[in-house]
C-alpha cells in the first residue's frame, strides 16, 4: 500500500487520479476508476443541461461509494453551459472534490468551493500558475509533462523537470503526470515529489473505457512514435494519436489554414463520432507517448492492481540494494 498526503486528503486507496477526457469521462467510467482504488473525474463539459449534469452525478453516486471529483473546464469554448450552472449543481449534489483546468479559476468560484467545503484541485502548466492558484486557495495542484496526451501547454517541459520544479515551489501537495502508464512511471512521479499520479492515455485501453473496440485495438499496436503535435499554429498545442485526421490537421497548418478550417477537422463532435462508431480516420484522439505500454485490454481494477504490484516490487528492490 502506498499511502501519501493525496490518498489521505482524498480518501482513496491508490495514489492514482484518472485524467479528465472529453466525451470519455462519463459517469460509468468515472465510477469504475474510483471503484478500482483511484479517483475518477467526471467531465462536466460533456453535459449541455442542468438536468443531464445532475443525472450524471447521481449515476456516479449510484455506482460507487468511493470518492470521485468533477472537472470544471475554464476554457470558454470547451463548456456547454455557464460555469455558474455547473457550480450550483455541485453544491446541490454536495460534491466533495472539484478539479478545475484551463485558465486561472475565477475568484467567485474559488470562494464558493471553500464555502461548500470542497477540496479544490487545479490543473495547470507550470510554476507561475501553480503559485497563483495556491495563493487563491487551491488545496492541490496538478501538472503534467510534455509527454502527456491532450493540451501540452506553452512551456514544453518534460515530466522529469516539471514535477519537481513545481513541488519545490509550492507548499500544497502536487499530482504529477505525463507518460504515467504502469507501476514504473507511477513510482518515478512519486520519487519526483508528487503525492499522486494522474493518468489518462493508458486508461483508454481498458474494458470500461467508453470508446469503440476498433480504436482500442488500434491503440494496442501503437508505439512511442505514434503521437504527434497539432494546433501549435493556434497557440493551443495538443498531443494526439497519429491518424489521418491528425495528419490532415498538420497539413492544413503547414498551408496556413485559418481557425475555422482547422477546427472543422479537430472538432469534438468528430472525435465523439470516432469513439462511438469506430471509424479511425474520423476525428482526433488526445493520446500521450505512454500509449506504447498498453499491450492488452484489461479492467481498470486489474490495471491499477498490477501497477501497484509493480510499484511495490520496485520499492522492495531499492530497499534491498
């Protein structure tokens, strides 16, 4: 058992947090992650009405009695409703843990987190931003290195440097990630000073992940070379799985395409269609370099248990050295 400040604060068995993934982190998947000993995080931006969002939270609670969090996305283009609406539902449903990601959290939301007795986790890209949200009252900060899938931020700093530099700068616990896919990388992040690891890409290839089997099976054959960076021309760099849609985006950027042309290719609706229908060329998939370690489709619980066994083996070997 690896007990850390984060496992104690959040009340979770393992120091593993599931990364929030648009159109993927639904109620059932979040509950599966929490039931497996980690902490699932529900993506509020998936829900376009107060009722649908409230129902999703109820569904998580129906499926698990373990801790879970809800993500509030601070990028205006990535949410379906005003964040005030999402927040009012969190208060009504007495959600205990909230994660924010994107731009610095508005002062008003921070005040409401505290008044509601929530544990507030903020995901950001570097020291400057971590210090700012610590000052604003964040309880935990999350940072992920350049290996990660999805938004890579503007700093292009790898996990081995980013995690310890943030740990050294702040007084609050840090969740670290970027390439975490097994017990070895979990232990690496903890050794850098993080109190837990965040993992997204490896969870794509689990039985409970709600993406089409065609996509899961394709990812089983991926190597560390099968991701690419897109949308750098828009100052919104993302690491994604290398497929025809990603190549199309790269070609458009090379030709100087404008924002609407690029967004037509990378839209969330096209990605959702790929997840649902299994057409591997339809949309883009946020995917980190750690996809190379996904070699079988297993239940989330099996994945986490195996990771912890591997982590314990590493710890025992180091003690015996």
